[in-house]
C-alpha cells in the first residue's frame, strides 16, 4: 500500500493535449461487473435485514468495499470484527459471480478501443478501486493491453481522491495533464478532475454532469475522435475564460 499522494491540485487547470496516457476504470466501463457488485451487496443487505435498493447502489459506484459497506449500514453500529466478516462475505458472493466471466463479458467497444490506443502508442493503465481487478482483467483476457495496473491495493485514499489515478499516471510515466480517464462513476470523474486529467464519462449524462464529455459506452471511440472532441472542449474553455477577463 502506497502513501497517499498530495491532493493539492488546482481543479480549474485544464488538462493538455495531446493525449499520451489512458486510464480505464474497470467495473461499469470495460465490463458490467457493477451489476454483480450490486447483487452481492443486496444479498448481504438482505441477510442483515438492512434496506438497500438499486437507487442506493448508485452512490456506491467506484467507492471502496469498506466505504460501500459503511454507506449501506447507514447509522447501524457494528464491531470492526463484524465489519470485516461482512466485507469478506460480500466478497465471497462477488467472487462466486465473477467465476464465469470470459472475454464475451467485455462491454461493446472495449477491445477495439484498447487495440486502437495501443496501435497509436498510447500508454494504458487500469485505475480501479477493486481488489479483484487483476483477476477480472485476467478472465476478460485483456491483461496484455495494460502497461500498469492501479487497483484497490495500490493507494490508501480511494476515489473520489485523485491518488489512484495519479499513481497510475506515475506508473506509466505520463504527466497527469496528458492523461484521459474513462469512468462510469461520479466519484471517479471527480478524482480525474482533481488529478488534472481529461475526464470522459461512460453512462448517462445525468450521472456524470462534471465530466468533460460523456458517451453511452466505448463503442466507436478512437484516439482520433477523442482528440478532436477534447480539442473543441479545450478551445471552448479557453475562449470562455478569455471572455471573462475582458
Ligand atoms: C469499484 C466498484 O470498482 O470497486 C465498487 O465500482 C466496488 O462497486 C469497488 O465496491 C471495490 O471492489 P472490491 O472488488 O475490492 O470489493
Ligand atoms: Mg466503475
């Protein structure tokens, strides 16, 4: 476990082009394991007689296992030993559910975008809060695309802190301002913005209002398209800030 990286970042700084590094969240971006996390938590919550709905689950996207459990339990007080037992139990349910994952479970466009970025010489890192991330990318057959893996074991402060993404950019040797992050969670978009990176949301716009841009999924995205769109965002933001000065 690495020490937390300084979070003293200027949130208003605009990231730079060209894109030189790409950091992918895993659950909900490359594969639909966020649904499996939900089902495992739901089973645990039912056993514990705690009310937990799909709507409640939205707040758990991208959040660490421990923080997720604390949110589910709300103000219910339990011992540290029991917390640990519940986390282990949920993880057993989750591991059971990912035992059948295969490359067929990659979300549309994932494989193609990873191939395109590699071909273009972009450094690629995984930036997932999950301690199961390495095993999941292994089952999906995409390990070989990644120059570095930052996961739930890599840093102390998880998303929305920027530490995991800063750690990933350091591992691939690319300045954070030249990295783009693909994220389905509001917590992950916040982490990317604080890290000074391009933040690309994957999922409904309503869930990811702060992202620089949002796509439904990775289908059809290429480095060329991304660079064109982010150049427009960059020009627009520069124009707006200049206008404000006059
Ligand atoms: C994130 C998921 O990627 O990983 C969260 O979005 C999950 O839902 C978190 O809680 C931690 O995962 P794990 O596998 O370490 O329990
Ligand atoms: Mg996610």
